[in-house]
């Protein structure tokens, strides 16, 4: 399996000694970090990683997806890229993975950044969304224009500027695996339709994992987010041993595409504090 990584480089030797792994959210891809990562090269060496079945990484057999395989992939990518202690930033589901990685201890960590990561990932509303996603087929589109018309982030209420939305959309589709000329999403929707009966619930002990994190954590929420409320962020910070929070105004769950300069500034300040 080939896994795709975007290397944004580092502006100095000091930054090069600070590897930063950027994990996208569910159904997303590494290019969601393109507006943020270049603003971080003065304090870190950012890498954005496409998980299996996402972006420009390979698709797998539907039964070769799952939480444990995602975690192993991230750990293998980090080992191959650098032996140094890592900073990890994760958006949404990528942040939930980051919490697991901190508890597993297979990657040396300096700190974590959680972008709009829910306090209760098994809330009824998120469970309903997951059930809807598991019913989604791999839609085929006759043209890129048709695909872009349907492209939208989750949740669909957002403040992503039209030009940024088009940019992300152009990185979100690929030719279908035949001679039809049609396009499909780079996200492998069949990954949601695998047999989960033998899988343990990876989120059942999320609260215990949060409380056990022993490195500094930054929580960043969109001021208009419906995924992480202001009250939930305050509770999240109470559960962390060493946590601080930032709220980004005029931003929803897709905050790093809506307010990249503000998100990058918060990340830079946090990373510089723990240099």
C-alpha cells in the first residue's frame, strides 16, 4: 500500500528539528492543510498525511480499513519520516486519532493540537451522521464541474470561501477505475460498509484517554462550530492535565479552511511556547 504525504519543508534548522504531523478529518485529505501548513514552517516542519482510502493514498479492500489500521499507518509514517519527538495536529476525526496515538506511546510526542475535536464523539447527533455516511454509495460524476457542484464539507453549514471550496474540491475527485470518463470521490466510501462486528468500539474509553495525555494540548474551536461548543471545550480543558484553548471567530467546524491565518497563528504561538 502506498500512503501519500505532503512535505511542506522547514524555514530553518530549528524548525526542521520540530516535525509536525497534520491529520485530516474523516472523508477529508491532506490538502485541507494547504492554507495553514506553509504558515508554520518558521516554527516546525509540517507533513500532511492522507490516511488509507483518503486523498492520494491507496484504497484497500473494505475489510482492510479500521481504527487500528489507521493508527498503525500513522505510526509507520512517523517512524519513516523522523526519529525525533513529534507534534501532532488533528482536525475532527484526525484529532480523535491523535488522542489514541498519545495513549499508545509508539510515537515520541512533544505536544498535541486538536482542531474542533468533539468532547463526546459518540453523541447522538454524531452517531446519526455516522449511520447516514454508512449508507452512502460511491457516487459517480459525469464531469469535474458536476462533482464540484455537489462538493461540500461536513457539517454543510460553513464559512469556507468559494475559491477555497473550489480548491479543496479539485483535490477531492479522481477518474473512475474504468474507461467511462466519470469521476469519483478520492474517499473510498466502502470503508464505511465493512463488517464491524469483530471490532472493539475505539471511542468507548475516549474520556480516559483524554485524561491520561501527559503532553501539552491545544484545543482550537470554531466560534460557530456545532461540533465543539464553548461549554464542551471548557469541559475538555478541565479533563486535560495540561491544556489550553483558543476560539477562532467567524469559523465553523471547517475552521482551518475558513480562517487559516488565525488558526496558524494559534498553532504557531503554541508550538513556539514548547520549543
